């Protein structure tokens, strides 16, 4: 059974491209090997991530993510059974929540991912993708 899970969290330290790249680099190989797809949105100290895959695999990955000390205030905001993947093009893509720098205002200043429902969050992620802000995950198969 396929599921889609979306969570939000805050970076413990200053959120930088280096931090996000290290997360993407490490997870890219694991996600590819375990048929996980999705997108990681980052900006203004917030991580917003959609994960898709087999229920057991996604559940194990979410447990690993919840134990990761690089972020805090982790909240599961959406989980659903799916028949097809919405973000199937990427083992893990990155989308920026700001135009200039991860520490600037989120493009939607009225959007609070902690209070938004799952459908609204997917609309926001899809808008980022449609605006061409997706940066593919590293293509290296190293497990960093």
C-alpha cells in the first residue's frame, strides 16, 4: 500500500544551503534504494517535506527523521493512502520557500505550515514546483 506523508519541522541551527544539501545528499541514496519519492521545501528555518512510498518504508523513514537532531518541533500534518505518486519524479527534490535566501520571509507570509491542512500544503508545494523552484537531489549514489 502506497502512502503520502507530509510533515513540518524547524531547523535547530541556522538553516543553510549546506545543511539542506547534506540532508539531501545523505537521503538520496537511501530513498532511491527504498523507492521513496518526494520533495523537501526549506526556508526561513522551516522544513516542509512530502514523502511517498510503501507504508512500512515511509513509516520507518519518518521514525528516522523524527530522531534527527538537526530539527525540532516536528509535526505530522498529513498522511493518506494513495494509488499513484504525486512527486514520483524525484527520489528527493528540494524546493525553496524563499526567492533569495532561506532566512528571508516565506513567499506566502500568511501561510503557516503548522496550522495548514494537508490539502493546502500540497497546493503550496505544487505551486513551488510549477514556478520552477525545484532543485533535483544530488545524482551521486554516495551514502554521505
